């Protein structure tokens, strides 16, 4: 890929990040999508996205944030989870959101919905939401 083409990719990527939710923006750029003889995508040939460094790691500052980081890391099989790691960007899906909502609800005693996980996809955002939900209750 030429330097000019790489710059074009960066510009397009920046536009996508500003216009689409995190999960809709590709984490890997490839020259061509690998397809099999039947025309279907051969996913095993695609490079594994390197999601490290998308955002600087910010460690939890409270016991509840620590709990939330642990739940997100366990559900999404990550070695660690920071306050700003985004559930959607890191590959979270609806079943993962159900598991997180269930575990967090049981641990903190506040009922969370799957939609609330999607609306507050980082631990920092979810922690703020939990503050609101506990003061409203």
C-alpha cells in the first residue's frame, strides 16, 4: 500500500469513527476480502484485529469500577479491562451484553437491561449510569 493510499484509509477510517457506532467500524484494513470457491467469506484467513492501544488504559478507581472491569474482562475473555475500553469496539455482542447485565445486576443489586449496556458501553459510562439508577431508586 502506498503512502497516499494509507493516508486515504486513515481519512476514511476517521470519518467512519465519527459517523458510526464503534462495532460498525472495521478494526482491520485488508486489501481484499478473502472468499472461497463458493463466494463466501473465508473468515479464518482474515487477520486478527489488534485492539491494543485503541485507547490508553485507565485503571478502575473504586471497588464498583473494579467489579465492572472484572465482569467485562471475563465475559469478553480479555486479560484486563480499563475504564474506557468500549464493549462494542472490543467485539461485544448481544449475548455478551445479557451476561454482563445479569452479572452486574446480581452484584450491585440494580436491575440493568441489555439496552443500558449498549447505551453505556464503557465501564466509566456504566458506572455513571449506575450512580443515576441508585440515586433514582
